[in-house]
C-alpha cells in the first residue's frame, strides 16, 4: 500500500482523505467486560482476534485500501456512464427529436441505449466484483464488528475517541464466508 510508508507504526487511515488515526490498544477495549465478551464471541464467529493489535491494524489498513479500490472502480465506470447517459438524453431533447426522419431518430435511440446499457453492465459488473468478493466481504464484516466493539467499549466508559475508528458502519458489509477465511491476509499486505 503506497500510503503505508507515510503512516506511523500504529496508525491507519479511517476514511479516504482523512488524517491518520492512532490504533486504540486492544487492552483498552478488553478492559470493558461487555466488550471483552463480545470480542471473544466475535473471535469464534469471524475467526479473527479483535484484541490482537497487529492483526487489527493490518485489517484496518486493508479496509482502507478496499474502500479506495471500490471508490476508484466505481468512479472509472460511473462517471462515463453518467456523462454519456446525460449527454445522450440532452442531445435527444435538444436535437434528435426534431430530426425529420424517424429512421434516424430510431437509429440514434438504439445506439444511445446500447452504449448506455453496455456502460451500465460494466458498472454493475465492477460493483459486483467488489461487493461480491467473499474475501472483501470477510474484511468488511470484521471491520464492522471491530467498529461495534470500539463503540461498545466507548459507551461503557473506555478512553476511546468519538467516532473511532473513523469510518462508516458498512450497513451492507455482507456475511462472513469461512471457506475463504485464510486468503484474506495471505499476501501480507497492510503492515509497513
């Protein structure tokens, strides 16, 4: 990861474009009995030690990398789709509908719809490749649970900054896929 070199030893970036955040040690979360219980139950369910600082740091850095990849993929296909779709509709409204030949109007409509549908198919395919990937879903499921743990510990009085770990709740984080569990961190990416 390119920005990993710019991060301190225990830092990660929570959201695209934000400043680095320092990892709250697992012992701070574990000091809250309810959070410790949830962390232990979650460790069995999601096959991840939420109190292991190095593992959590790696996961949060990978989650940030995942968010950047999702944004870039959506941007590369979504922006052309929006521009071409909007341009085709405006051109139809301003020019094509006044053409005298219905054959040329129909030809334009067929070509414009075909181009928009192809771009839409690419957009959907890209979105499904990112959202549907079970390795990425495992990462998001674990990141979401870690966020829940941190918020629970904070509500119970632990010294954790507001909104830590500073990223959204992933309402569509998807389910956990134990059959791909080991592949998630196989490349060793995430720690500098």
